[in-house]
């Protein structure tokens, strides 16, 4: 009897230790607890696997849980046909769109294409790519094209992290949706992909997860914080700080003034806005610059241009130059409505389009085949990285410019540009950050910097 007692105690302790709080979402036998939204791709339970099969002439299809989940950790395995795009939605929402229930929101991408974005986060039917894996290059080689892959999604508060085969992928901070469905996507396809399949198995979830349940934070990808005018704990540890506090003029002055402009700039609802005037350079409130000067730094900012707008973010600015009319002199990350503003067709080979190093180098996504897209009347993400002579421009998650400001090539470009008369242009050791008044309405927020 005594031995039996200790055996039962041992077995109980063993079972308790194995209970890690995860519960199955898929029972391996049928689709109980799931409901289909969107298109008409087929889903079935086959041999303990949940199998999605592509069907032509139908929109994206989603098999969704019959209830929402808020803070959780989701783990699953997936096996994707190497020609078929797919994904797993989390905290997903839906809206009625024509005759279908259109699913939208966060999606962990399953992407076997050469761009290798598996594990990135796409905002389905809303904002598009919010964490493409160009932010975290090692993650792009984590996906295996043959056999099963393991994935993990951690959604806790505003912080969302993904892992592919144990490799950290996305590291997103966002506050759009705190709760929603979990959905398995079969993408819309053309005739050549009809019948292709994506499979999932061992789908399990831990609800009410906390930060203590997350995997250790070593080797995480760059944090992308889309909560306006905030610095996350991750960002603080990395040295980030706000350049604009979201409310006041602290830390800023007019480029040609001792104080902040008395007109032409407004601050409301967490947005710093240069107001529309006559479309000219610095003819209303004028440019504004930071009081601090920067040398090696990383700058991130969000901007919302109105239809036909022109503006820019400048760096290595020398405010003592050009005391007359026009903008202060410095390297410029161009902000432009490429489709409407005539400046897009001026310059050389598009070097005045959005994201370009103005009048010098044309913005074009590096290491991915796509256009440098800008949202008009909506928010865009800009990023400038400077380490010594090496400079990068990023636009909406993609590196679009890369150059050496001390190189012979750069000096040659300057010699044939509008900057040719400014000695050592772009090679000054430090300077303030500038937001440009070009006479068009453009709003800014989440302007933040860290120094190296």
C-alpha cells in the first residue's frame, strides 16, 4: 500500500509537470470549433492533419476559430506546397464585403517565394506589410521548403513575436487589435495552382499568456513600434528616445529662427503638421530643426502626405547656410506624392521621388522586386541609418537607398546636382534633423532617434 501511494504521487507529479498550459485547437478528427470565411477553398481533417486545398476563381479563404483569443501563445506545424502562399491570422477581424465575410488583420505569413517572408507580419486587407523580414535578415533562411516547419506566435498585450523553427522572426509592437480569431489561410490562386495544398498539425494554444511565458529574448529582430509617439521597453534598452514628444515644441526651433515658428505648424492629436500655403519652400512657417545635432544615428518617423504634397526630412543640415529664401541645406529623404506632384518627373531618373536622396539617388527597394510605394493621405514609415559614411534610407519596411557619403561616387553625384556650390555638402561631421516646410500639408509623428 505504501509503495502504491508513492507511485501514484510520482505519476501525479509527472503529469502535472507535463501540463504546460497549452490546449489543442484542432482535434485531429474533424473541424469542430472552426468556421470558414471568405472564399471557397476546401478544408478537411485527414490523418490528424488539417488540409487546405486551393480552388480557382475564389478570393482568399480562411478557416477561423469560432471564438476570439486575446493574449496567447500559439504553436503549430505547417507543410506548404512550395508554390502556394498561405498564412495564419491571429487576433483577426471580419467585415461583410459584398457577398463574403472578409477577414482582415494580423497575419503571420507563410511564403515559399524567393523573397522569403515566412514569419513576417502582414496586415491583411488593411495596412499591408507591417513587419517584412528585411527588418530581420537571419529569419529569412529559417523556413524549410521540404517537410514540416514549426511556428510560434506570441501575442501578449501590444507585443507580437513570431518564430520559425525556433528562429526569431517578427518583433512587432502595435495596438490595432487586442483580441480576435485565429484563422488558417488558403490564398486565392490562378489555374496553375488549383489543387495545391497547405497542411497544419499539432495546433495548440496557451490562453491568458503573460510575458513570463515568452521565449528568452535573445537575438530578437529589430522592434517595430507602431503605437504612435511611444518608446517601448525594448526600444529604451536599445537607446531610442522621442525627438518629438507628441505634444510640445520642446527640442525644436525654426531653421532660421531662434525659437519655434509662430505660424505654419500645428500640433494636435499626436500629429505635428506643416500646414498648406503656396507650395513654395519655407514661405510660411519655414523649416524646423532639432536643437540637438547628430553624427552616427538611426532615425525613424512616420509621415502622412496629402494629395499632391511635397516635403522632406533632412539630416546633416547646416542651418548657417542659405540665409535667404528657400529651404535649409542638407541631405534629404524626399517626401512626395509621386503620381501628382511634377517634381517626380524632374531631376534625373526619378531621383526626386519619395524615399529618394533628393536630387542625387533614386529610391528603389533593394533585395526585393517591388516598387517604392507611398501611401497618400495615410501613414508611411521612414527610416534613416547613418554609421560613419554608410547611409541607408528605408520606406515602409524596405531599404530603398544605400550609399557612402564619403565616396568618390557620391562626390560625383553632388557635382552634377543642385548642391554643387555647397562645399563638402553631405560630408559635414554632424548636424540637426530637419522637417521641411514646402508649402504643402504633411503630418509627422513617432519621430524618434538613437545614437551609435
